C-alpha cells in the first residue's frame, strides 16, 4: 500500500482546480512514475493527491490554426515519440522522449509531469528549451502562458501557483519552421538511467545552407535548472557554417554551463562533455538541415510499437469516482484476462497488489516496487506497464492481461512461453513473467525488429541470473515464426 492520506480523482480541469482549492495541501499526480516512487521512498509519505490521470482532454498532440503545436501534458513519452505531428515537425522531441527510462516508464510517464518536477535532468526539458516552448497554466484566476525558461525557478521548483495545473505545452510555428535539431543524452547506461548531461541543439540555415541563421543550444544537468547556452548561440548566429565555427561554438558553451560535482559525474567531466555533446549535436543538426531532411528519423519511425493514436481513458465522471478523503475505497469495473471483474479497491493499493491479493494472479511479481525491475509488468489496453507504479483505482474501465491470460483453456503454453523454455531463457524465473508480457506487446505489433531494436524494447527489465542473450533469442525466434506464418498465409 502507498502511504497516502487521500486520493481525489478529478473529472475535468475545472474539477481539478476546485479540488486543489478545497485541499490546499494536496499534490498533483499525473502518470505517477515519480510521485509514487517518491511516496514509496518516504519523501511524499502521508500526502493528499489529486489525480488528473483520467483527464482525456489533457492528452494528445494537435496543431492550432496559427500553426502552433499543442502538446497535452498528460501525453505519455511513448505517444510523443510516435505522434505524426511530432515526427514531422519537431522530431528531436521524440528522440528525447524515446530516451526516458525504459519502455514501460515511457508508457506511463507524462511530458507534463517531467516538466513540472522541476529537475534539471528531465530529458524533455532541455529539448523544449531548444524549441522555445511556452507553458500554459490554468488556475482559479484563469489561463496564463509563460516561456519555459521562466517556468523554472530553481532546482525542483517551478512557477505553479496554488490550485494551478499545467494544461498545455505550446511550440509556436516560428519556433520550429525551418529548424532541424538533434538531442544527445550522456548516461552510464543505455536505459533506465538519469542523464549525467543532456544537450539539445536546433539550427536554422540560410537558403544556400552556408550560414547559421539561428542556433539554439540547451542543456540539462549543466546547472541547477535546464538552460540555454546563450553565449555559444551568439558565437555562431549569422556566421558561416564551417568546422572551425562549430568548434568555436562548442568551446564557447563553457561561458554558459555551471555543472557541479556529483556521484554521477564530476564538474570537470561535465564541462568536458558539454563541449563534446554540443559539437556532435550541432554537427548532426547541420547535416539534417543541409539535406533538407524532415524531422522524422528512422529511429522514431521504428520506435513505435503500436500506432500513434492516443488511447482513451476510462470515464471518471461516474458515481464510483472518489469525491472526498473520508473514503479509502473505490468501486472499479475492469476486464482481467478476458473476464469482467468488479471490485472495491483501497485507493492506496497498486495494481500489483490488486491482481495478486484479490485475484491470485501471482505471475505479477512484487520486486523493486519503484518501476525499475519490470517483474510486475502487465498489459493494459494493449500497452505494457509496471503495475507496481499504477494505482489500482486507475484500472476502472481497463482491459488487463497477465501471464495467466496467455495460456490455453487446458493450460497450454503460448508460443512465447514455449520459446523461453526452448531457448533456456528461464532460470530462477522471478523476472520471466514480466519479460514475457513485454514481449507480448512487441510481438502483437506485427512488426519486424532488428536485434538491437529488440534489445531496446526489452530494456525495462533487470534479470539477475539467466542472461539477456537467451531472452533476446526467445523473443526474436517467436517474432520470426509469427512473421513467417503470416507471410505464408
């Protein structure tokens, strides 16, 4: 159980604002990938939460009449990466979103939550700085819009006033039209890690591609908040595109960055890689601009496991939504492994606890309980999630599948389960059910992936005994068998 005092579920933006006014000590929870982890660690123990997770109006990406791209703050990272508008106009944002955590974190984590945390290491933050993003906030006094650079006040603190919520991230047409960019994240691991430094660069070249018309360079973890390297930008703006100029711009970033020593990296190392990352990102951005390439990249094209449509959420307007802190329980109706279920759940419970305790679905393991190991993975509405950081109260109206749902009526194993046996991809077996559920999401896409792509799609797991190669072999073998059967049919 999560140590929370109460959970209030908003039915609309207006309702969320009213709940925050009625409960001034309450905190907002969106996807929960940070809030619930911090609650588990004791940092938010005993907090009241206002959940905006069910507000469909805050999901999705659209283009307004004046060409402004509007991103709903509840849009998940995985949907950001594969959204058609993002890929066409500001693909570098999809590149950054595709480097957040692991696949399951990207399914639940929201871009609005990533910004509102106020942390300098947020992958989407530096990229949005480079796009000159504008943050839309709605509260009791109405709507206000502020540049993202003014939204960050200090480390961990953003300009959210009492009873305000973020309702949009806006990128104006003049901020993206004619620009090409690139984002590089430096971290100790390729997945499930926080950036030691992040650099996002956008460039706009002259018509003959020989002059920097504009340059935007933004960093994460180069200071207490995400920042723009204004001196470095000025060192190139209006000047010829040459290797020497790129080198000069990269060296000038030291006039802007103010990194610190930490256990992830020393100040001196961060200063060094700030130059290196700028040089590499700038060179790639120039290359894209010179070729006139669309922002959509091969990486982003292949990253989406499913289509780019934003999935709907359950309607939270019914009588079963939580209205006050006096009740710790909620009536939910969902479908689990093909069977309609109705249950009264404790709002403090995770989906892991509900599935194990109420339905004896013990393939859903309790491992790290902070969304890192992947042993608790289940499929919700066709996407794989860490059930340990997914509230049971959010399961209302959902279609949920666990490992038990893969087997036939007489206990026959599915093809992916059999492949794990054939390829010796099981040893202690603790993490296996979660890995298989991730594989289910991959296989049901019907796409063919390279081995490196499969490795990335399975990167949200920690296996301490079997060895990842055998797991990869099992998933790849099943993928090829299914594709061959489909092609022969």
